[in-house]
C-alpha cells in the first residue's frame, strides 16, 4: 500500500453534533414560545395578590384606567357600547373569556359596572388580572 493511499480520507459531515445543535435550537424555541404572553390591553398599575395564579389562555381584555376610561382590546368604549360589542363577540365565539385589567386606583364602582356589562352580554368566563406579590 502506498503512503498516499493510507492517509487520504473522504470528507464527511458529522451528524451527531449537527443533531445536537438542531435539538438545542428546537428546545430553546419551544421554551421561548411557552413563556410568551400575549397582552392585548393597555399598561396599568395592577393590584397585588399573593395567591394569583398565572393563566396563559386567550382572553378578550377589558382595561380600566384610574380616571375611569374603559378600553376593549385598546379601543376606548362606553359601558353600553361595551355590552353591545361583547354580545356581538359572544355570538361569534360562544366560549369567549374576558380578562378585566383594572388599575389599582380605579374606582370600585367602575369595575362593578364593567362586570355588570360583561354579565349582561352573557359571558360567564371572567377573570381579574393582578400582579403577583413578591
């Protein structure tokens, strides 16, 4: 056997490191997508709660600002208009869930008015958003 035949090798791609890198990228992508939360509301100062559970479901967000303005998915609405829009939404999607995101300085009366509007629209799935007390 000649010396040149003994040391020549064919070029090849090592598959195991390639599979490891692809698997690492896949796992990273899965973790990032699981931790992403879609928030459709406006930023407000939420009240604290030590027992608040984190739910990552699809909600229609109603935001109540501290001055009393009400927003449905970032669009300002009045209470009668809120009832009408939620009723129309419930007609199209019967299992609609609502997340009320009220500023901690918002009036209690406004929060109750919004909850009444949600009930008048026939929506039973209502949650109140809070901050987790640390």
